[in-house]
C-alpha cells in the first residue's frame, strides 16, 4: 500500500508540475503566440523557402518585394518587420527593419513604405530596404513579422538590436517567410 501511495503522489506531482509550466508559458507576458500559430506573412512574388526574384536584390532594382499579412491577433496594437540574412559571412546582416505598422495592414506593396511606419538602421548603415546581395552561395532571407501589444517610440537611428530589445516583452504573435537568393 505504501509503494502504491508514493507512486500515485509522485505521478500527481509530475502532472501538476507539467500543468503549471504549461499555464505559465501560455500566460507569460511576451509569449510569442506559438500556440495560436495563425498569423502569416507571405509574398505573391515567392513562396516560403523558394528563390526571391532578382528584381528585389542588388542584381535587379533592389526594391522591397510585396508582402501580405493575415490573421493578425485582435490584441495587436502595431506590427514590426525584420528582414535579415543569418548566412552572411560576418554574422547576421539586417536588410530592413520597420515598426509601428498598423495592425490593420494587409499588404506592403512592392517598392513602398507604409504611412506612419518607421524604418530603422540596417547593416548597410542607413534606414530603408537593402536587397539580398550574398557574396557567394545561396543565402536565406528571413522576413519576420511581429504583432506587438503597443506602438514603439524609437527613432530612425534605431538598429535591430535596439528594436528587438524594445519589442521583447510586447510580442503577442510572430510569423516568418524565408526567401532564398544566390548572386548572379
């Protein structure tokens, strides 16, 4: 009887611990919405894990591709976008950062910036979109969309590290689109 009692108590404690961990993960401020998993970022110009057309790179017009957003959480107060290349030889290269995008936004048109959105400093040393331009091989370009529970008061001199820090406890959901590119 004693062994059965101890086994049942042990099982109850383990299950309780798992439930407490799960509840804390779900309700914790800054949870990144992985359970809802509904927010999406897509492009009519390329599919996920497929090549980005040269038009949007240094081999072409070097303009931003069109992007579409869907299933934005109702509690989002703003959106932020980070486009980067983790395969760059010197470490992750930031191609575009944009924040205070209205949560009602459904698209960013080709070669455009949204009204009232703010562009920050890229690895090119200036605000604005800088297209893929890998020195060699095929690189991955992550278009990361974040839904935030507030708007951000940041200047155009803000870089990706500062933006990420400001967003840290305010992310309610996130989505990403990956494009590939090899320089011609």
